[in-house]
C-alpha cells in the first residue's frame, strides 16, 4: 500500500482485526486537540478489510472518505461512500466500516469532538 502525502508509514499504528474486523487498518494520530476537538485520525484500511462493530462511547465523530470506496454502517444502516463522503457518528451509536474494494485501500479521516457542555 502506498501512502500519499507526508505520512510516514513507520509512524502508523497498525491495528489488525480492529473490533473483531478483518485485515489491517493503519492509523496516524494527527493531534489537533484544541477547543472541542478531541482527536484527528488519518486511517488506511487495506483492500477487503473491515473495522468491526463497536459503540462510539466518548465523543461525537465524523468520518470523511478521502480516497477509495467504503460502506460505513451506523446503527446497522449502510452508507455507500466515495471520496468526499462524510458520515456523522453521534455518541452511543454503533459503527462498522467495510472497504468496498478488493484491490485498493480506503483512506479516511476521523474527526472527534466533545459535546458542548
């Protein structure tokens, strides 16, 4: 898998079978914990990979597809996604991500934000 831009593959956190899924997702923590933002993660899910079902338990987030094709499930509802698609994920909802391509990785950004108090 090639990685675009300035991301160093050696600095990625490789997570295999994340949340009981399949394949490997590489995660780069981009930092930017300011104000309401609690995390910014650049992710690359290998061809045919899957991030298993899990509950978003801490912060609201949005998933933005940067490259490739994915099916993102929120509460079991499928969202077919391509470059530029964004899917919100409120606290307490379930999430699953499938790479829809058997040959190309899907790259996506996760932006997490704390709820206003």
